[in-house]
């Protein structure tokens, strides 16, 4: 497993939000998976991303990939699962 941590941007239904992204890439199986958490100081971030139609994680390098946020408990951290190739 490879672990990544970085400031990043999440594009939620076309609107950019600054986040801190932590995720792992698990390549132990035939199909590579990646998942982690996003943290943002923006009020209502958890609700906004969980109820969005589309969310994309954009790394400082400019690479990006769609993500699927999971249920948020109302805290600052939002768990997610990546879709497609990881943005690294």
C-alpha cells in the first residue's frame, strides 16, 4: 500500500473547495483501489460533498480523479472512495 497526504482541491458540482487529502492506494489485489479522508474548514463541507452529484479530487500536480464520498457524521473529516486511476 502507498500512502499520500497533501493539500488539494475538491471540485463539488463545479465549485472548488480547498481540502487536505489523505488516502492510500491498495494494489494488493488484481484491481487497484484507493480510499481515504478529506478535511476542510469550510462550514457545511460534509453535507455539501455527501449530497453532491459529482466530486473530483484535484492534486497540486493538476492530476484529478472522481471520488465517491461516504456518509459524513457531521465532523470535519469526510471518508471517500476513489474511482478510476488515482491522481498521483
